[in-house]
C-alpha cells in the first residue's frame, strides 16, 4: 500500500521544495522504506527541453530519455532511485494528452473541463507506474496562489479525500523572514500562505518553515495556533552550510518522526551515518583544488546544477574541497586564457548549444592541452575539443561543427539516424527541436588499455545523452595520427563516445553527461579521476 505525501510551497519561490522532498525521501529510505519522488510542473511547456537555461536551469535527463525538471536530480542524488519519464509532468503535457483524447472521441462528446477531465489526468499521473513503493513523495511546482497551479492543488485535494488520512499527507513549505529593523522573525507570511491553501480546501498536516536562524518555541506555538497544526508538526528548516546536511537537520527537527506519526507507523530509527560522513568530508577536507568551468550559461549556476554537485562528489571521493570558478567562455575571445586559467588545477568544458562563445571554449581547451592542465570536456565540450585538435594538431584550419553553418571540414555533424534497443530513430535537420535529440541511456564500449578503461574498470558502460550533433567518425584516423584517441564508441561501434590524449596528464572528452549519474555517496568514476588529477596538478604548482 503506497502512502502519498504532497509537498507544496508558499510565500516565495525557490525556498527549496525539491531539496526538502529529496531529504525527506532519504530519511524515509534510511528507516527502511522504499520511496519514489515525483514533480508536477505548472508551466505550459510540454517539457523543459526547449526552455532557456537562464529561465529554467539545467534539463535533467533520465535513463529512459525524458527531459525533466532539475529537482529530479536532487531526488536521485539523495535517494539513489533512478527517475523515470513518469516522475515529471507539466501542464503542457497534461493538456496535450487531454486534447488528444478529445480529438479521438475518447470522452464520448462530453464538454471538456478542468474539473474533472484535467484533474483526473493529474490524479492518474500521480498514481501511475507504482509497484511496491511504501511512499510516493509528490512535489507541486510553483507557489500557492499562482493561477497556473490551481488544477494541481484541486487534484491533490481530491486525492486526499479519496485516499483518506491513513494514505495521504500534506506538507507545506513556507518562509519565516527575519526583519532586521525590528529584530523579529515574522510568522504572518506563513499564516497567509496557509490561509491561501485552505481556500482551495487543503489543510496542511505539517509546516516546514524556512528561516535564516532558529525559530523560537514561542513562534512555533504561534504558527501552530494560527495555522491549525500541532506544534510538533511545525518544523524549523534553517539554512545549512551544505545541502548534504539537510537530511541531518530535518531528522534532528523531527521531520521523519512526524511523518511516521501521521501515518501511525513505528519503524526503526534511521541510520544517517552516511550523511554524517559526507558532511564531514565536505566541511573538513584535507586540501583543496581549483577547477575552472568555462561555459556558456555561467551567469545562472543552476544551468549546471548536476555538474557542480558531481564536482563536489569528486572532491568528497578525494577528501578535498573543490573551489569552482565559473567563467563565461566569451571572455576568452577578448584576451589570453593565461590571465583566467593560470591558477586552475583543472579545466572543465560543459555542455551547451549554439555558436556563441565557442571560440572561447576552444581557446580554453588549447590552453589546458598545451599547458598540461587536466581537461574534461562534456558533450558540447568534447565536440569543441575535437575542433581544437583538428585545427591545431591536424591542420584543418576551417574545422568546425555543422551546427554553426556550412564548413569544408565538419568534424562535428548532425546525426540523422541512429539505433536504440533494436529500433532505428531518425531526425530531420529542419525538424522540431523538442524531443529530437539522442536522449537517455546508451551503451558505450570502451577500448582496453585506455585511460577510460582504467577509470571505469569495465569495457561496457551505460551513460545518459542529450545532444543532436556527433563527432564525425570520418576524422577519427586523422585525429589518431596526432595522438587524440577515440577510446569509447557506441554499441554498434559507429559513434565516438569518449576521446582521450594518452600523452597528456589527464585529457578526456565524453559525448554523454556523466554528471547526471553522480551521487555524494557514490561519486562518478570520471569526476573521481578528474579531481584526483587536479590534486596531482596542485602538488606540481
């Protein structure tokens, strides 16, 4: 019997519902329960795949090829449970499905309305694709009071009635701001937020109160009184020095205990040793290294959320602090790389789309290659590494990607046909952008006696992809002659997946996104190895 916990947010956005959901999932997991986490997003896009990274942050890709909200990355990193396509839905997708059914005549001529047709579709999504999970944690995106979120609140209100209190719980995350002028924590925003939630028929069972300092018992009592919850169910959610301390803080505040009390279950106390060990590594490292991330969207760090966390995980594995320096690639087009990268112990070139800033990425790669600095290219970054090598080592001065326009040497080109799980998938150069990439997990075969084989310790791996363009296999021989080796290929042996320069201290490019599979308690092998190389570099300078 699956129990459902619905997590909503109020007062302001970006309070950390995704992180709170992930932390609660980790705590329930630590008590022996099997959990699954889901996200309902109110925007009208069918998925975040075509949304600007500046507006939405990174697109998190699942094994089964879904482009989803970045909060699913938190879910996976905290619980280790692989997300699926069925764990994220948007208003756009809900309405698309409802309208498609109406066009087919599935509603038998009925007038299609938000209630019951849209809300029924939302309820069906929330309850779909579950097996033996003990808990389903369902996060509602946006803020209570947003007009676009009303169908979701109505749907979970209905579900609460249908499931009953023994199977449903409402957790509301709010803000308790501190007013410096009066030296007071103010509870009124939380009261108003709960009132807004009550107006749509939902009485929260628990309040998570975000604050930048501890909330005194008197204020908790006041919140409990005015919001109609038990005092023990008012949980203080104060700022933490690292996100990996959040499960510990929530446990100390009684979050998982109160959830168990609501459902009238009495499981063993959770073992949170894992999180204490991680926090110890993060906050008390034995050393530190500096990594320069040269990307296109560095103005919004959430555009590279999983990447930043994976680098932290690499630091955890090597017991060092990783100081990240986010550099806009365009700055390298205005001056020499030495002034920006001379202090870096490692250079990472992340994913991206479009021509803007690419010459700066190529310049940063050239600097790292020639100065023998560990260099890691991911997806678009690997493609830029191929262009740099083709120009500077092979001598193809016009080498480029066909993504940027016609070129006599398209060392990176559009892949119009590929195979997956025994079927052929195709895309057209002038087709829709949404859903036309090579998405999700694909097998990669690794050459023996390569650095990649040493890193992974396996000759076959599975990694997640999100890209339209591929390294052109026609140039592989020319690259090999100058010491740039393709050490990983697609399962059919056609597409280059991993490149490396054996004579370099650490130079690796991958077509996939390894950051999507890294976890604090299981750092990805590539990030573990990259940071180890950065540590060695730090010892040399």
